[in-house]
């Protein structure tokens, strides 16, 4: 049934009835996008915190091992093979040569710049010994 109204001129005019739409779709989609972005950002931050925690504990353990295996003491120097069990997390391990010295580089992905440490390696016959640790990327 259509509604009609009288106009001042005496003519009948049809009134438009507004169809009620269910839920406003665009605000709901925008809200879902915002919530998804916040969840993804939170997940990224938690992942970065786990990365930094693995990095921090690894650096502390390696520093302590280097200090305990002082080459000038009676004990022998720290071997590169002894480092792997001290490292937590999943760093990328590479080798590099810089200014004639060889290094083992452990790198964790970290935000804008990667974080990690370099272990200076000296060869004592077939044995690779770690002599010093230098960190990079940490603030």
C-alpha cells in the first residue's frame, strides 16, 4: 500500500518510503580493518621482544664464557664450537673477513636494523678460538 499526501495545489503526491538497511557495512569493514591492524602490530611487537630477549641472554652467556675461558689462564681458550649451545633464538650465522681477521657473525632480525654480535676468531692449528665479542645494532 502506497502512502499519498495532499499538496497545497490539491494534487496527490506519493510519499517516498525509506527502505531500512540492515547494518552499516562500511563502518563495520573499517572497524574490522583497524582491529586487524592493531592485532598484527601487537603480534609484531611481541615477536620483536622475544627476539631481543634471545639476543640479550645469548650475549650475556657468551660474554661469561669468554671471561671464564681467559686465554691467559690455565684453561684453554673458548672454541667456536662451544658457542652454539649458548645462543638462544634463531639467529642467522655468517662468516666474514675484515682487515685480515675472521669473524663469526650472529644476527637476529630487529625492527629497522638487525641486532647481533661478532666473534673474532683466531686459528690455533685446526681449532678455531673465540677471542673477543663485539655487539651491533642494540640500543
